[in-house]
C-alpha cells in the first residue's frame, strides 16, 4: 500500500489531456472527470492513511471490506 496522497497524485497524472489534433482534423480535450474506485485502506501508526486498488477480484472471509474512493478532477484555465 502507498500513502493516500501518492495514490491521488498517480490517479490525477493518469488522466489523458485529450486526443486528436491538426492531423486528425479534430481535437477533444478532457476538462473534468469523475471516478468511483474500490480501494483497500488502512491507517498507520502515525495517523497516515494508506490505500491501494484491490489486489484481486475474489473476496474471501479473510479480506478486509473494500472502501470506495470518489473523486472529481477539473482542469483550471490559465
């Protein structure tokens, strides 16, 4: 697991800027995105929150219940 803030930065960096361009005659830009993701999470000794995507698809009685992370990203204008 990694720190929650590192997971958030990784998710934000993975969003595409857009697609197309002059060669295609059209340009599509991503201005905002909303995500709802399942996560495994835990709180460390120092109160830091750790999170990661689930490690597998099959749940067992030994697995901790998954949480949900809901995010909304928006690009700011310059």
